[in-house]
């Protein structure tokens, strides 16, 4: 299989490129420090030898990422699983999911795909805003990531979006691999998950050379989109998100720094998550086939986005926390049958501990921050009940 040269700067590395990339990574002092931190009892040369033995990105994932993630989740969660009853594990899909964690959403999906019986993991869409360090960019491309270019002028952005769409179609049709992409750019800080129609517009920009008249619906059909719901019992970054909400309220033009992103990544990876559940809805191909052929191009993406949202929302796994937060937000006990007094006491203790972690915040508004935390946990329940 020949990969078009136009994809070279955004695609994952191919097997023949890996030896040179491994040498580059292993020579990087920051990468060496990270490896020594993750594997304090393993000689660096043993890590290097194991890395150089990997012939493909999938080899690398199985050699390093799989066991690392299993061990991490054994310490930082009560377990994670995925319901794949609605899809065929012998086929390839574009998994379009709500976005809970910068790093783990796609990483855990890779583990769960292997455990579900898929013969391959997935290629991962990652924004270039997270790849400021050269060794990080190398590492994610070794780990089957392709790059979403964001910091471009409008005309360049249009060309980059078209190339990205063409690459995604190439992955599904030619490479026969899966894809993961978030339903929106960045995480929904308040857990009110909504698919950005712009994501679907981008995915439909790729027209086959011999089929220039394909409709947007036909192009989306070719990607075999599966709405994927990710449900966390606890979000380790909830207190960081609450802090962001107050800063955005109080400081005009406030924006996150790269250091903020790094803190969110580390907190999300290492922090306690409770139970984590992934749920695959049915592929939307059949839904797309049933859409009227004369559907307006001006609102087709909004209509499809709404369907994807409903699929994601109705497949959330709700925890007692979600119902407790919803009752507290609404000032009722409408869902008290979904939790115990002990559940509520434990959750309130958790929220107060998270509030205590919020520092370096002028005029800390605890009532506002608590409201933001409760909203994050209530919104999945609000959307689930509406979808059901």
C-alpha cells in the first residue's frame, strides 16, 4: 500500500520509519526523564532494547501502552469496560465520542478494542496544540496518532481540513484501520456533551476523485461512524475545570497556558476515576441511508449531529453521583431512589475535598465553584433522561 505523500506531515509513522524515530526519542533527555519516572526500577537500556524490537506501532502499543494502562487503571479506578454488542468487531469504524480526558479517552479505547476481539486498535485524532515538544509529537505518531492542525490562517485551515478528511477516508478504506475522534474540539468542561457540526462538515470534505458529486451524507457513510459514550464516575480534573470557570468569569480574556494543559493531562491520567464505562451505539450507516435524499445541505449536519448526540446521551452509564448532583441542582429528591444516604455523604465529602484542591485563585468563590462541580455531574443525567 502506497500512502500519498500529502499525508506525510500528519499521519502516524510507518514501520520503516520507526527505527529512526526510536533513536531520536531515546536520545532525547526529556524523554529519558519520563521513561525513568515511569519505570524507575528498569534499566534504560532494557527499555531501549524492547522499543527497538517493535516493528510496528501496534507492536509498540502492545509492548508498552497496554500493560501500562492496565496497571494504571488498577490503581486509579474501580475498573473499565466497554459494551460492543451493537457493532461487529470484524469491521472498521470511526468512533466519535464525547471527550472526558485529554489522553485516556483514546488510550483506554485501544485497550478495550483489543479485549473486545478487534484485530487492530485505532488511529487517534490529536490537536497540534498539545504537541509543542518535538519528542511528544514523535511519541504520539508512534502511538498511531494523526495530527489535527488548528493554528492556521483561514485559507490554510480550509486546505488542512480537506486533507484531514481525505486522510480519515484513506484510513478506513485503504489502511483498514479504526479511527477515534472527539465530537468537539476540546472537552465539554460542564459535561454537556454536544457534537459540533463543524466536525462532521470536515469529515465530509473528502470526495473521491472518481466521485466528485458525492453528497455529504454519502461521504459520512463511508466512514462508518459509531457514536461512543464515555462515562466516568469521578472526573479527576473536575476541580481544575471549576477553577477555569471562575477565572473566565472574573478575568477578562483569560486563557489556559501550555502549563495548564500539562497539569490537566497529568491530573487526568493519575487521578482517581472510580468506574469507567464505554458504550458503542450502532453504526449510523443505516440511519444515514434512511435520510430523505432531498435533505437540505444547510441543515444536514445539524440533523446528523442531533442523532449522534441522542445516541451518546442514551448510552451513558449513570452513577449515584449523577443523580445526587441532579437532585441538588434542582432542589428536589426526585431521584433519591437511585442512591443511598451513604452515597450522598461520600459524594459530598468528595466534592469538598476537590474544592480544597483549588488554589492560586483570587477571591475564591466556593458557592460558585460548588455549583460548577454539581453541574458537571448533573448534566449527563439531564441529557440521559432527555434522550431516553
